[in-house]
C-alpha cells in the first residue's frame, strides 16, 4: 500500500491544487485530478472493470487481498475529505456474475447501509442509472455496501464517525465476452460513458445536499487534467489533417479557363476540370492514420470525438484518391449527407418567392486585389485584439473566382470580384466567422477545436451566413445562390451531369450564366460534392438554435457542430475548453443586435421566407 508518509505528501500536494497520479504495488493507483468531496474505489484484478472509473476525477484502484491496509488507506482519504468539505462520499464498484441471457440493457445493483443519508444518496444513484438510454434494470439492496467476499472499506461506525456516506455499485459485466473474459471495446466505451454520467450526477446531488461545495454543473466534476494519451492522439490527428488541404484539393485549378471555354461553346460542351496533385501517398497516409492509438484514450467523451475525427479523415483521404470517380460522391455523402426532402422544398419555396421580386441594378464591384486589401485591414483589426490571430491574405492564380478560408488563412482567386455592398458581410463571413473560430480553436488546449469536430461544417457555414444577415448582406441574390446550391447538389445526387445540372438551374432561377456555372461547378467538382447543401441547411440549424433560446457567443469558441454543444458545454465545465480570446466584431454593432433579436422571435423557415420576400 501507500506508505503513510508518502500518502501525507500526496494529500498535501492535492491540497495545494496539484493533481495526484500515483501508482503503487500491482495494479494499485490513486488518481486525484483535484480535491473533490468523493472517491470511487475498485478492488480487483479485472482491467476492464477497473477502467470504468478511469475517466473519473477521483478514484482509487486497490490490489485484491489487502483488507486491513486497504481500509486504513480509505480511512485516511475519508478524513481528508471531511477536513476539506465537512463530509465525503465513497463509492465502491465491483462486477457481479455474468448474465445468462445477454442483453444490451445492463443490470445494476446499488448497495447501501442502513443510515438514512446513505439510503437517500443510493436512491439518487438508482434514479440516475435508470435514466440511461439502454433502459437498464436497477435494483436497490440495503445491508452491505461492499462485495460479499471482501471486508468493508469502512465499517458503519467509522463511516458515521467520519461523516462519510458509503455506497456500493455492482455492475453486470455485459461488456465482457462470457467465455474468454475479453472486453468488447465499443460496449465498454459506451458503458463507461453512461456510467460516468450517472456517477457525476449523483455526486453533484451529494454536494448540494451534504457539503458547502457548489459546482456549477455535474460536468464540472469530471477530469480536467488530461493524460498523455489524449495529447498524443490529438497531436497525431492534427499532423495528418494538416498534411493536406482538402478544400484546395477539390477546387479546380483551371476554373476560370473552364468557364471561358464553356461560354464559347454556347453552354453546350461539358467542361474539363484539372486538380492539384495530391501531395501525399494516400496508402501511407491512411496507414499512419490507423496507427493512432485512440483505444488508449479512456475519457469516453474525448475518445468518441477522436474516433469520429479519425473516421472523417479516413473518408477525406479516400475521396481524394477517387477524384473524378463515382466513389468520390459516395464519400461526400458520408461527410455532408444528401439533400433531404424538407431542404429541397425550402430551396424551391425560396426561389419561388425570390423570382417574383423585382431585380435591383447591379452594384459596383471590386476586384481581387481591392478585396484583398480590405481583408488585410480586417485581419489587422482582429490582430490588434489578439496577437495570436496570424491569418495571412493571399491572392492566388489557381483559384479562379473562389474565396475561401483554410488552415487559418484567406485565399482569394485572382478572378474573384465582390459587389461593394457585399464587402463587409463577406469579410464577416470569412474573417469574422471562419478565421475567428479557427484561432479561437487554436487557443484551446485541444487542437481538435481548430481542426473542426466531425460534422462541424454545416453549423459553421450556418454561422457564417448568419454573419452576412446580421451585417445586412443576406440580400435576394445571396439567398438565390444558397437555394440554387441546394438544387445543384440534389441534381448531381440523382445522377445528373454538369450540363443537365446547369440547365436545371437556368430554368429554376434567373442568376447570370457565370454564377450558374460556378454553382454547378461547385456541386460537380471531384465527381460530385454535396458540401454546398450545408449553407442553407446550416443556416436553418443556426436559426432554429436561436429561436429555441440558444446563446450565440459560445458558438465561436472553436469549430464544432450543433450536435456537439452538450459535449462542448461539458468540456468547458471541466476546464478542458476555455473562454475564447475573440468574438466577431459585428456582434457589438447595434444593427446586428437588433436583427438578432428579431431572429429569435420566429421559426427558421418563416424567418427565411420573410427575408426572401422583404430583401431588395
């Protein structure tokens, strides 16, 4: 066990705000992420069951067969909890016999002593376990809060004397293969995540009822100090993601020349697009990707994010290996989905409203160099507020008219032109949203926040289009383009080629032929790219979030999707994600705040149709 003198040193270390990670004997381990009023304990040899506690902020793994010395150690820790918080709670976990009838719904038995406080907390744990989505069977047994074949960690008299609540939790090991005893990795990961949530919710209730400790949320009782495996996986995923630019790889280098040839043919000859050579060997890159040891990340929240990011990178590499093949489109379905019926109907309704309106005279336009000059000024404004905002603005000959933010920089095609009345809305889209969230993400401990969580793009583009609206730039022409992009993606997913898609758009909306070409090219590039449906879908998602009372400012902390909001809130509560150094400049504008208040008053579809019918 831990020598008494060494234990005192460790507790002093914890009391001074330092984390404790101390291994002793065979399989013994004390983990105190920080001082908290609870301790989880496991006595046994099964590594899978022990790992159920590995994501908790305070746990103790004890070698079996150390009855008295184990009790002395737990008693010293309980005294430390009483000194720090007035009261403490100890929960012992163990595995019961395997089920004879394997079921996806696990069985838990909560064991408690006869003290009223123990029973009340046990009832809380039962309730929280019953909320698990797999609908487990949960029983409550009163008598002994420890395994039948082991002595108690604390006797009832000692626990009462120390003001310590003691619970036992017996779990059915449905995460183990019955014959070999080997774990099912995915079942174990999900089991750990669900159990951890129930434990933290129970301990949160304990703090409210029995201590003066007032955590803001049950998430804040999770781990803050991340282990080496997390940083290693995070770093290696970034290395692979940063070794190529996915957007540049799927953007034709001859887009402008292809447009000129298409126009000369009277819009009758399908254009031929040329792409950059892929700078990596995809076989070697995927091999390196699959070497990343995500299985070593025991934190279930982060493990799932890493697994999803790993899968996303795998699809992207495969897509770039299959440019101009049908498999590219199938990969695009995996990343960005198809056009849902509701989205198709919305796009058509928008175009129906927009096409009935009068056309305003075209605004004066600025070329790529003029736009780049204004973009550099906007970047400088953000750099004055945060010196880590290191974005560069580059005009490139190989991008045609495209403008895109990628890897923390803004790239402008040499043939790009921007309407003067769209200058600031476009800057707020590219710089104030895409680059701000990139550098806010870069300021986070986890690099995943700047790379983008899996499936982040839709919500990110919705935020960027929202920026256009809040700054007065989401006019009829812009809405028409967003709707046309949806129809273009829908066409290519139904097997239409470039010429057929172009003709469908020409019949559906009155955009200039050049814009119809770019819209069609964006959907057809690579072999079929469904990303462009994300703009309108993402805008609806953001509007729905706002109309439901959701906050806007927390969405700029990094690059993540709406589905990740609960995870980001959890990571912020745990201190893994911190406050962002920047917020978009336009959020301080009075007009933007007025528009934002109006958005909150209606549903997303109604807001969009209202914009379509009122904007000039």
